């Protein structure tokens, strides 16, 4: 039972973080494609802006990275992994971002 509740808790945390991320992106003039397309992503300056805008950003970024739902790519940009994209599309629908 502990494993199931731990997995459920992690799913809930990931979903909360993805929701926060989506809201912050929109508030700062970005779209979901910013983090769902591998060659785009958030640069360090944008992440600094999001941290300044929300005290929860740093925690969510850490949860996304630790769960392997997001990574810094080879261009040093923060992007969602396949797991992160799957969860995001499950939450907001495939049409929420123009990539499949």
C-alpha cells in the first residue's frame, strides 16, 4: 500500500507542478510548446523570472527533475521529457500544445 500511495502522491505533485508551470508560462508570455519541444525549452534567464514570480517554482522544478519529467537539454534549456509531455497532454489535452 505504501508504494501505491507514494506513486499517487508523486503523480499528484507532478500534476500540480505541471499546472503551476503552465500558468506561469502563460502569465509570462510563453506557450506550452516552450517546454514540450526538445529544441526550445526555458533558458536560465527565463527560469530566473519564473523563480522571482513564484516561490513555488523552485520546488516544482526540483520535483519535475527528480521524477525525470523534465531535464536540461544539450542546449542548457529546461524541457519536458516524454513522461512530462505525456502527463501534460493527459491533463490539458493533446491540442493544448501543437506537438505530439
